[in-house]
C-alpha cells in the first residue's frame, strides 16, 4: 500500500494522534484491496475511527478526511491522506 499524507491532522484530542498512527500501521499490513477493506472495517469498529474521521474508497484508493471540531457532522474539504492500491 502507498500511503500519502496530503494535509496535517488537527490534534484536538489525544486519541487522534494515536488513532492516525495505528490506522497507518494497520493499512501497511494490507497486500491487496480486499485485505485493505477488511482491515479498515475492523479498525473502524475497534478504534472508533468514525468519531474523528470519515473515509471512503475510490476505484484504486482509500481516502481519509477529518471531522470538524465545532460540528462533527461536517468534515474538512481536504483529505488527510490517500492510500493507493
């Protein structure tokens, strides 16, 4: 997997730094798209990824955006990272 950070993460809670590092570590274990999808799903359930971030898949990538501090229902327009597979 090729992880590219595109924008800094805003650390407004100590858990955010831990989650983003663990997320990248888990992603790097994936060797194909199916593994990546399974790892991300399991990680999201275990680490409450959805509390701070939103993610999705394109045809050949995974993207991650951060939720806004003031309104967690909204997300920043930019991606934090993209993972090409």
